[in-house]
C-alpha cells in the first residue's frame, strides 16, 4: 500500500508542476495587520478582534495524542493616530475556553506602529502567529488558539518583489533569584518574487525562513543548562491562476527544512535533523484541496506542529522518539465571508503515517472577526 501511495503522490505532484503554481497553507482568514492610514490622522477609533474556534484532533499515536480545543478570544482596543505614520493601541485580551467557568487569560495589550512607505516597525504586541507566514513544521497552526499573543519588536518590509518579517517575541521575563529561565523566540521570514507574470497568471517565489528559540539567563536560582535551537527552511513556491469559473488556481511548493541544537549541554535526543516538505493543491469555487508530504529525520521544532517532529508531545509516552517520520496529508479548506470583517472557516485534515501504518484526522471550525469603528477626532493644541 505504501508503494502505491507514494507513487500516486509523485505522479500527482508531477502532473501539477506541468501547469502549476504554489501551495502553502492558506491562512489569510486568520491574519490581521492593523492599518496605518494618513486619512485617520488625529482620529480615535475602536478596534475589535474576535476569534471563535473548535478543533478536534482524533489522534491515537505516541507523538501527539488526541485533544479538543473549544473557546472564544476577544481583543477590543482603543486606537489613536497622532500622525499619518503612527498608530497607537491600548486594550485587553480575553480568552475563555468552553467547559470551564473561568477565563483562561486576561492580558493588557499595548502596541505602537510606525509605517513609512514599504517599511513598518511594530513595538509591543506584534503581528503574531500565522501572520509571520511560516510553514507548519516550523510554526504550529494551533498556536493561533494556544499562544495568541507575542510581545516584542518587529520589522516588516513589503515591496513589489520582496516581503520580509523580522521579529522578536520575549516570552518570559526573568528577574533576580527567579526560579525559572528567561525565554525568547525570534526569526526571519523572507519571500522574493522571481516570476510575476500577471498576463499568463504565473507566480514563482523563493522563500527563506529562520526561527530561533533560547532559554537561559544568569540571574535565576536553577541549575539548568541553556538551550538554543535553530530551525531553517527554504525552497520554491509556484502558483498559476486559471481562466475558469470553477477552478481558480493550481499551486505547489517544496521546502527543505533543517534543525540544529546549538546548546552547550545535550538535552534533546537529536543534535540536528532534516525534513522534506511538499505540497500541491487546487483552489476551486467551493473549496481548497491540498495534498502534502512530509519526511523528517531527527527533526525537532519547539514551536512547530507536533505531528512533524521526532519527539513525543504526549502525556502517556513523554520519552518516546521516532527518528524517521513520513506522512501523507490531505487538506480540505473552505473560507466563507459572511459579511465585511467576518469570516467562517472550516478544515478537514486526514493523514496517513507510513511508518506506523495508520490513518488519523482532525477537523475544525473557526470564526474570525476584525473591524474598526470611528469614535471621534481629537484636536491637539
């Protein structure tokens, strides 16, 4: 069975590449970048960001067992525009999981954004999680539900040819005599358009992605070694728009992925590892269909999707390892814009594990709400 599945996958990808374009998970419905607009100068506005989610992972393996996420997140913010290039925000983040009477999180939000031409600098609560554009082996989709906020600094560049996102997320601050380590993550996501033929509908891009995780510090009371881990990925993404009322586009991408542990003391079972990540898909009027293939060898990514990794994230088998991981993943995505700023998304993702020879699946439903309301214009003396 494995032989025929792999053969079918290879033939399918080759058939796509003869006509094709690019595929990565289309997370645009989950992405939100606050606008800095000259016509908003001196305005005071109310921004409301809401997210309702349910995701059921029907997994029974030793790498990542099944679990269900079901809840609501709300982030109202007051926004002031002191100039044509600056946006200031202050608000609160509320997270409520269903099935429990208490709020999971209540956290303040503060953001300052400066935008000048293609350059954008964000300080405070940065454009987080899926907004970075990482592939799933390096950055887990479920962080949009479980680790919604990132705090630090961010530089973004968007030109006709180049997009770039460099960021730092200060995850845990350490103080003198703390009984925990400081934790920081940071990275760079860059994407260069090498072909952009709007007449024929071709788009070819070369991506580069880097993510680093560090845990340490010198003022805590722990006798615990420093940890520094790197993940890197690069490849090619191709997309072709189609002149059809039903089939809108075909797309494919291929990534080589690398992991390395630069810690002084060995803590994890693998010092370095690699991965091959392939996707091919088609966008139709009704839904988006995608077929993915992952082959990992000693791969670890602390913020990546657990299914792609060689170490266990389970409760019952925490020390389990599986150096070689090989998965075939099917994805069925649909996004429905119910009204302006309100999107309903559904996802069904079955996969086959070649090593252990089993099928498992997950499915989810999500509502994203992002909008702003004008309150008043403030006049300064």
